[in-house]
C-alpha cells in the first residue's frame, strides 16, 4: 500500500512562531543566557535543521566567554543538550495547552488515508517528545497511534539532507515511488526530493517566500470543506493536479502515477 509521510512543524501545526520560538526564549531566560531571539532572528534560524543545531548557532567564542560557558567541547555539548531538554519540556507544555491549533486538512487527509489502508508516518528533525505532542494534538490519540514516528537524532544529518526520509522509507518497507511527503519548507522539500520521494508543500509562517521548485504541488494550506473550512490557494501545480478548494487524498494518490511535469 502507499505511504503518506508528514513533516511535523509547519505541516501538522504552524508551531514555529507560537511554539518553538517562545520555548527557546523561555529556556534562555531560565538558564540566564544573554540572548532573546526576535521574530526576525528566528525567521533566519528556522532554516537550520534541528533545535540543538539552532542553539549551537549561538556559540561564538564571544558568546561562550560572555555567558561564562565551558570552553571544553564535550562540556559545551552537554550544556546544549541540557538546554534542549528543558526547551522540549516547555514546548510540549505549550502544545498541550492547545495554544497552537492543528493546520487545516491534516486530520481529514490522514483519517481517509488510514481508512484506505495507507501507511502513515511523520519524519521530522524535531525531538521525539515534541513530535509526539504535535501529532497527538493534530490527529487525536486514536489516529496518532496509526503513525510511525521518525524524529530527532535517529539520523546523523538533519534536513535538507535526505537521511530522515531515507531512514523512514527503509523502515516502513515501502517503495519510494509509492510514497508522498507533505512538507512546508525548502529544506524539507529538498530532503524529500533527494530521497527520491514525491513532495507536496503547504507553506507556513516562515516559508511562504521560499523556492519550491521541484515540488509536485504547492498550496497555502491543505484546506477543509464546508462553510467553516479554510480554502487552499494553489501557488504552483506543475503536476497538473488541479485540486479544488481543498486538497484530497485522491490528489495525493494522483502523484503516484503522474509523470513529471515542467514548471507551472
């Protein structure tokens, strides 16, 4: 059966601005670190795959000296790991509070895929605990239990390297031509494409202006039907899927048979 693989942050919920950023800043405050990331700072840092990796971007010699941090690399790595554990705790609390809603369409499409026997998974560079918190929020406990989760440090290189998607399809034991990835960022799309997977992009808070050349379909949101639903705006459709006001499972299944098309 085909596989549907979701990224987490920005796809299941638009978590970066209202979840990760405040969690990082609260962590810095708790540890007495002389830094607070602005929204503009984080728009740049979000392109770095992985939370620990974003924290390590702070560690210039000047910052290490000014913050009184150890210079020994092993001790510094241990300190970053400690920060990141606390950041994950803060973040999962934010998600559990319901402050960040699921994105339109993700539960609808996942539920239909599950009903039709598709394999479901999440592949993310975020920590396992953080991913599970968002997955439970977006899908509900019963549907979330149908998902395999590949996250955190299960692979040595983070997106845009293809490692996490290669790892996922190998462990799911699915043919790459039978898998569709839903991503929200250029780095995530690049990881999926370099792993040989078809990719649909649903843009998020920090990614709307990124280059998505190579994606089979780019939409503002997956959308939901009905008067209270959120309509999907098609931004690029090189595979000529031509979805309606919301993306359907049939649209995604079309990618498994559609020939590669030129630019839209």
